[in-house]
C-alpha cells in the first residue's frame, strides 16, 4: 500500500544559483541555491587568495548544470560534478563542489525541519572542542597571549611566535588583533625563512609556555610546511617533553611517504591536510597510520559528502579529525563544519578563529562559543545565512598570500 508522498520527499527543483563575492573584513565567496518551493541553501566557496577562480568555475561551469535538478539528490549531483567532469580534483574544483554540496545539505535540512547534525546521524557529543590562536612577536608576547586565551575559556591553544632574526615568521600578526595573512599588497609579500633559527627557537617557546601555564592546557603548533622530513623528525623529538596535542604540517605532504621518516623518530602527534582536497591526498597517510589528525575541511575537500568519506576511512585507523578553521573560511563553512564535528565519531578538535564583527553581521549564525567549546544551534540546515544587501556594501578587495625565501634568496614553502 502506498500513501501520499511526504512533503519532505517532494522534489525541490533548483531554479536559480548564484555566486556572491563580498569582503566584510576579508574576501568570501558564497554560493546561494534557490528552489522552486522557496527553500534555499548556501555554501562557502572561499579559496583564500584564489577567490575569483572558484567564482568563475561555479558561474561558468557548475551553475548552468544545476538548474532544473532536484536539490534532494545530493549524492547524484556530487557524482555528476566530480565524476562527470573530466578534470577531477584540485582545490578550485573541489571547493566549487563543496559549495554546492554544503548548500544542498542546508536545503535538505530546511526541507526536513532538522539541523544538519541530525541528518548525518545525530549528536555524538555536547560541544565541539576548539583551539584558538595565540600569536606573539616574541616568546614573552606569546606566553602572555596564551594567558588571554585561557582567561577567555579556551582549553586548547595553538602557539606561534616571532623567531629572532627572521622577519615575517609564519603565524605572527602585523599588529594587535591583525590577521597575519594575506598581505595588504597587490603582489605577494616576500617573507624570510631560516630553518636553523626556527629549530633553535621553537623548543624554547614551548618550554616557556609550560613553565608559565602548567601541564593542563592543550598546546598545538603549526610548522607551515617549512621543514624537510628529517628536520621535522628532529623538531618532533625536541618537543616531546612539552606534550603537544599536535605538530601541524611539519613538511609538505605531496609525498605522503615522507611522513614515514618523521613517524620513525618521534611520538609527538602529527596533523596534516588543510590544503588537501581529496581522499587520495591522504590515503597513504591514513592507511599507514603516519598521522594522528586529518585536517581536511568542508569547503576545500568536496563538502560534507566527501569529508564524511575521509573521516570514515580515518576512523578505521584511529586517525581523528581536526578540521582547518581559520578566518579564511566563512562562517558558512564553520557552521557546516560544527554540525559535522557534532556528529563525526572520530572527532579530534576543531580550529577556531573568531571572525571580524562585520563578517558575523554579513553571515548571521546560531553557533556559539562556550567554555572552550563551540555549540551548534537547532536551526534547520547548517544554521548560517547571508545578508545579501549588507554583503554588497563590502566589495571584493584583491589580496595575496605571502611567499617565503631562505636567507640566500631560494624560494621556500610559505
Ligand atoms: Mg595550518
């Protein structure tokens, strides 16, 4: 016996999709998908420093094939955009797919009257543990900044500091409250890097933080791809006594096997993957248990649909999630990520940098910080919206990520 089709299963035909580029504090690209039933969804499509490439990919190649499709068919649309495109993977393609996927999950949640985490399988935890960024011009300044984060309630803190003799070391703001990337220049700013100076300095930073703040606080550190595998192994070993939660992006991971060498030498937990966009970028790292945390994000790794596959693979090997969550991702990505984090069984931690007040005004949301955790609301969908008229007041402002050179002028990894 068949009854009438439930309202939540009636096709929601996509009648319009458009890209909104805005700069309320920094540049964000947002995809808005509208259906014939009036239900709409939004997805983050921001690729820091390459914003307009994704905007063009969406407008020129993706939006035309979305019109007329049933927004409920998330999996089929994902496969169409991934498998159906001859040119697969890559940050631009996967960010564009992520934007569509996130918007479709938002629509499905709204149509069902359920918050996204409920669609994924329900709540696995009450709150999402987050880590904040303590950056300082020198060790003393970073120690002090860690104290401010502790006072604000953070239980986990990433610590970075300026390195003596290295102008523009990674992770150090250009002033109080200022972001440390991208540069306010039309062309990429050139920064200097010295591996020997950094390797001498980093253990002193964590020694000072432990002396000042004790054992309880979780500490993280981002190496930002600056070391070779053996240098990374040496640093991991030197940091063991300070019990880091993780050492991030110790060496570039195009060659996933390089992490075997680091792993052989240190028990400092390893995190990698914020620039990955596919499960294939981390397959060896996960299957050989060469890392402890996978940092892929909703926006750069093909949306909720693909991130779930990565997390499920990782779960088989006791690798936990630790998604990228700096302010180069819009609140739309953060909202979706928090629903994902609320559900995913092998959750580790979530990066969190509070957005500028003008960003939060353009992207109203229902997630909130409480006692070291972010908590999602129960608004149907991912709980983040965009104020389009306010967004038009902040036109796109082209910016560039910096590049790095060694002291002799050799180009290095930024
Ligand atoms: Mg990082």
